[in-house]
C-alpha cells in the first residue's frame, strides 16, 4: 500500500501520455478508502494553481476531486454566494472557510507540518518540459507557484484542526544556493515545515533539493541531504478569523532537536530585525551615508558624460530606459482556496516573468535567478480586478577578477569599452572558487524592482499591492557556442530619486551577500 501520498494530479501532454506530480504530507496516511471518501481537513485543500500543471489536468478528475474535498467550489457557486451575502449587507472573505473551528491552542512539532512535493524530472521528460525555460534550464517562475502552494499546505497543517483564513503575508527571501543546469538528469524535491510561530503568524522554511536518485515513496525531513539543496525560501503566513476579520491565534511550535531550536532562534531574531529596519534604517527616513553620497555624486558626473555622447554604448542604459510594464485582468482560474482573491504564487510568477524579461532585454542575454528579496503583500488582489506591474533595473554590480583591470576603466569612447562602469563603490559580492556557484566567473549582478498595484473595475484609484525585488546574474562571457559575449552591463540613474533607488539596491545586495555567506557557512 502506498502510504502518505495524496491523490496524484494527472495531466495530459500533447502526446497523450500521462505525467504525475505527487503532493505528500508526511504525517497523514491515505488509504484507498480514505481517498475515495475524500477529506474535510482544511490542510488538504489546494490552491487553484497549486502547480503550473493545473491548466493541463483532466477536467473530469478535477471536478470529482473538488466535489470530494468539501473545501472547494466552482467560481459560479462562489460568485452566487457572494451576491447572496452582499444582498444581506455582509462581506464574505471565503466561500469555504466561513465557520472557523476554534479549538484550544496546542503545541505542535515541525514533523507534524512537514510536507513535500516531488517533481521527478529524470523519470518524466514531459513533466520536466513544463518546467523548462527558453535556455533549457529550470523555469523559476513556475517553481514559485509550487513554493507558495506548498507553504500554504504546511501552514494549514500546523493550525489544524482549526480552520481560519490563512494568507501569505510576506516572502522573506528566496535564494539560489547553486545552479541546476541539466534538469533531465535530476529529480527535484520541494519540502518544508513551520520553523517559528508568533501569536497569529508562522514562518515557514522551504528547501528545494535535486539528485539523480529514484523518487522515494515516503520522505522525512531528516532524509534530505544538505549537499542536495539548491534553493531556500522563507514565507510568513498570518491567520485571520473569516467572521470578525481579526487575527486568529495559531498553535505554538515546539522545537525538539538542537537544529530545530537553532532555526527557531534565527527566525525569531530575523523577525525582530525586520521590525527594526522598517522603523529606522530606510532612506526615506535617514539620509545616505557619506560613502553613499560620494557614490551618488559619481553617478551624477557619469550621467552628464553619457548625455554628451552621440551613440550610447550598448552595454549601458539609463534607468528610465529599462522600464517595462504589464497589465493583466485577474481571472478566476487563478483564485486561491478562498475563491475570491488571486493565489499569491501566481502573482509571484507574473512578477518574476516581467522581471526576467526586463533583465534579459537590459543585458542582452539569458539571466540566471539569484534571489528574491523580502517582499510584503500589501493588499490582496481580487478576482475580476486589473493588476498593473512596472519593472525596472535599479542596480547593477560588476563581479570581476581582483587582479584584472576591466576595459571599462578606459574612456567611454574607447573601442575596447566593455560596459564596465565604476562608481568607486566596493562590490558586495566577489568571485568564488565553487564550480556550482553563480559567481564563479565574471559578470553582472542585475537587480530588478517590480511595483504592483490593483484597481477595481468600478474605481479609478490604484492600490499598491506589493513590491518585488529580483536579482539575476549575467556572465560577462558567452555560455554557449555561437553566442556573442554579453560583457558587463551598467544601469545609470539620472534623477535624485533614481540614485536613491540605486543606493537602496546596493544595500539589498550587501544584505543578500551577508545572507549567502551565513547560509553557506
């Protein structure tokens, strides 16, 4: 009997063969009898876009699955219920979670919330094809949906048997530890658990690992090897009462092992640091340091030189010229488990794709994702609203050999100019000797900021819904035969506000470098 495996998500590819993705929770047995009867456990509900394969699922299976779960409804059903509630003067936040159970708060271990998602690329080339990028590597935007969906499942397992509304409050960081190039030779595993709890909030740590071993049928947290981990992600979820709209207390986390206590204390310190930074250290409240002021002046001088050139070097762009916009209407197929708002993982995917497009156009190459910095979801995005996204390159940093003088130190008119511009600022990152690291060769770290806002159809006002900061690495030299060398790329701010954006980007790059050093050590 196959234990601890939920009903597989079946999809049909163009050839008619079937691929399978397994959502697995380590602490719950699922016998055939239980699968047939369905589960009413809130933690078993899944978001509409739990994986990017949602659009390819067999329609009959999906319908039967949702009916059995008891926690999902068609959009038509949810829409009719909302209209009925509005006619009575009520506002409904969730179609399914509208009568929350409020059992006594209890202690729970990490093992009780541990869950994982298996992506057997090595065993299923069609599954791998859905996750492949244009460069033949792992398409991170698709993976982001899985990360957020898995984090949501973990959160619901921790608060069970209570059934509040749980939403993604923030993505504290997603960081790529090393490259994953040949996805057809690897089986991927995404796993995680709750590592810290507050009164109504939870921090969830998720790791993605890759190896060439066959996929196991039952995995525990201790089975995951550190050397296989290529990505870490931290999410903060908050619980709300769907009736009162106030915070909802969650179960306490009880760390057991020494490593669990280390993670708990680190998360506790991180949450305290976030609050401190938010109140004191932003450039909107404090002026730049003397070093940063000198950098701003150097950028001003450089921008004036560039304005006088007849032909701009192709490796250099003014910040205003890197802007890319996207507008989307929010359809119900990407709603979350509560039916009326858009799934957070889908928003992450959309912003990532726009950021990637911006970085690729700017650098004229295939960028590699490095990190997503701390992101807060400021306002929900309702189904039927319009989402506006604006992306721009706000910071560039050149990684080069310490004993080699880049050609860019020459005049801008020099034929050997390779796009390297130096503002007399020390780079946050340095070349490494690790063959699996992104920064083991010269190139440019490109930071892209994506601002999002939402507008209701019957309103003219745009409500900010979140800001996403993505960092990419672009090698200086071509990575494939026949491709031109991208060289270094530089973004040049012109206005004071753009220069502040650049300085803030530099601070984030320094913070990410410190985080990388800490986690790798």
